[in-house]
């Protein structure tokens, strides 16, 4: 990957705060419902549900909440019906933005997301306008105290595509979406401290944006991420470190 994603780093730190607020419970519950609706209640036959259930365990979401969300998604319990929407657009400085939505009211959510883009100097685009700038990848973070040589060797042997680490931060291992589970399992089997693992949209390259656009773009990303119907926000906003490159 060309450059490091400043937004990805900020989003990870923000997730720790969201976890304390219980925000993560809502997101995981919605993901469980959507996954069950699309692929059924059996996690062995439904990789998306299996991944959501793993996230639920990591977040300590109560088992009864998990079961209820799955049954609602499968139509076996009454409750709100959610649908997925992908919004695409641009932020200040030309930052490409993907917003994954799960909502029970498309019209309400569309108006809210359009308002946020406009408020912070961005604009919604047509379907497909920026999606091509991102790829679905598996990303695994390994705690920084792990031995670098062991992390690298284990990840590459399991099929990882990329390996990076910023000073003092966790190791970041990237694989294609199909190889994500194998890489994560190999690292865990080797006794390496996996801090986080997810399937996500990774920018093919990042751009560095100058002030004041950089701050405005970050404000927009944070505002979108705080919206109750937003599951994930992806952007190609790069780091301020010129050595990281602009892609």
C-alpha cells in the first residue's frame, strides 16, 4: 500500500472511546442482524456472521443480545428491519470517502448524511465514484511488544500481502479478503498477541491534504463516524509524514 492512512489510525483510537460508551454494542448488533438476514443463522455456513460473532465476543456483548440480534435478522423475532446502504463522496481537499450504513429508515439517513457532507465542505457523489479507490482486505494488528521477525515470518508463511509498522505502534498485517482468516489463525496459533482483526476497505493509495482542508476533512470523518446509522467510514486521507508518500 502506498502511504499510511491517517484516518485508519485515528479511527482505531476513537473505537476505544466508543467501546466505553457502548457505541460498539449497537454496531455489532446491527451487523449480526444484517449478516443473519443475508446468509442465515448458521455461522459455519455464514462467514460474515461468524466474523460478527467473533467481534461480539471480543466486545463482551452479552450472549442473549447476540442471539436476539441474530433471530431478529433471520425474521424469527419481531423488530426493526435494517437495510445496508453504501454512500460515496468527497471531503475537503478531494479526500475520497466511503460510508457503510445500516438503517431502518433510508430517507432519514440519506438526509442526515447529505447534511453532514455539506456542513463540513464535502459532497456526496454518485454510486461508484470513489469505490474503485478501495479494496476489501483483511487487516490484523499485532501488539508492538511481539518479536518482529516472528511476526513477519508467521504472517508471510500464512499468505499475508503486506507488513508495516509505524514507530511504537502495533504491527499491521494485510492480506486479501479470502486469506484473512488463515493469517489471523496462524498468528494466534503462534502465540502472538493479536490486538485486532477485521475485514475492511483499504485505500489503494492515500493522499496528503494541506490545512485547513485536512482539519475539515477530519471533522467530517469524525462526524460521519458518530452518526448512529453509520457502521464504518473509510477514507484515503494519508498521514502528515511526507516520507509516507502521497500514493
